[in-house]
C-alpha cells in the first residue's frame, strides 16, 4: 500500500539522518516539531514522534496546545481517532476581524499503533498570534503505550540548553514579527494593528520609536479604549528590553517642553479612548542597553489597576519628525 511504502521511506530517512548526525543522535530520538522557528501567522505544527515507549507500541498521542497558538485544528490520521478538548484562552485574540476567546487546549489521537521501530507525524494547523512574537511556545506531548508512557513535557529554565533535558517539550521559537522582512513583516504590521483585548479594554496601534546608537531612552505610543462602565488606570509597564519603563506626561514649563511620570497612573475613563502619542502621554523606555531598531518588536507588559497585566508587542518604527525630545 501507498501508506506502507511512505512509512518505510520515512523510516529510511530517519535512519539516514541518524547515521549522518551521530553527535545529535539524542536530539533525533526526541519528539520534536518539524519547524522549530516560525513567524507569527499561520503555522503548521508537525509533531515528529520517533518511536514508541521503551519497546512498546504507542496507541495514544496527546498534544497540549500552548497559549497564543489559536484557531487550532488537528489533521485527521488514518487508523487513529482524534479528539479535541476545547477551553477558554487566557486572553482574547483577534482573528480575521473577530474575537476569539476559546479553542483547542489539547488534541488527542488514539486507537492507532506506532511501533517502537517506526516513526510518525501528528499535525496541527493554527495561527501563532502576534502577541507571542519573540517568545518560545512549548507543546508538551504525551505518548501512551500498553503498560507505559513517555511525556515530553520538560521546559528549560532561562538560559538552560534544552538538549540537556531528558524529555524536552517540543517547542517553536516565534520570530519578532517585523524581523522577518518582506511578506512576514507586512503580516506582523497587520497583526499589530488589530486590537488586543483585556477585560473591558481594547489596546491598539502600539509602536515604539526607533532609537539612535547609544541612546538610552525612547518613547512608545498606543491607543487604549475602555468599553466598560467603570474607569481603569494604566499604573505601570515593564519590558525585558528596558531596565525601567514609566508612563510619562508632557507639558510646557517656562516655554520648554518637559516630561515627567504621571502620578497615580493614567486614567482611562469609562467609555473613553485615551491616545498615547508623540507630544503627549507616552510610554518611556529607560535604561535601554540595546537601542530599538526599526523592524524589531519590543515585548511590553502593561499593568492596569483593574484589567491587570496585558502583554502588548510594540513594533519599532523609524524616528521620523515628531516633537518628542529626550
Ligand atoms: Cu518621556
């Protein structure tokens, strides 16, 4: 049968790969994703399962879908039943203009047979949301066998080499959206232009100004709309790209434009839209060791009194014109 010869071909390919890459043999024996790097946008997660468990055939494979990988659908497999367990996402996402708040959390293929001597692939299709740009998503996977199981669920600590782990969770590192250039850059812009929702708030049009070499501080801008019946407050922000982040206001003192941190947070009144823009309120990135470059994405966590912490990617744009002096 065609299926059978395909499987033989795959086994041969895997055998060839291990022969030519002996130092990384251990890595080949792990369950991994075929594409370990991707840009935000549509992403096909192909889980490669290199063997059964310890001599036993695998009858069930379960993948946990990470937060930020949305609109996920499994590809059916001949000889396997597929089940999708849905649940609420931690955040609401925008997809093709509509809000998405729930979707597949785990996908389980069962009732099949993957012999220890064989290799197989389990496929999900979905979208890597722009909010996870610049981060690594882990897809913990479990193989169940007759009388055994293997869990690929170890997540490396910061700075740890995943190859040191015995059973690393399959992962994909998501590129900063605009760092990919060309088509992907455009997609990133598009995604960043869509609002991020947190509680009653909608956050959109976030961007950070590109900085000159050696410049230790720069501005960030965004629009916040409060669709709720109660006021909220932007009380702080943080970013791994800056030692310190403040919310600033600008005003003219003795004919000189000056800026200072807003006291007690920036109020977002009920039903109102507050724009942080050049010459007015802004996010101030300080103690920046690597000046922001056009095309990069600065990951920012905004902290609201009511809506809590909200992850917002700030695409970096050229420092054209504008009256924001530092
Ligand atoms: Cu400032």
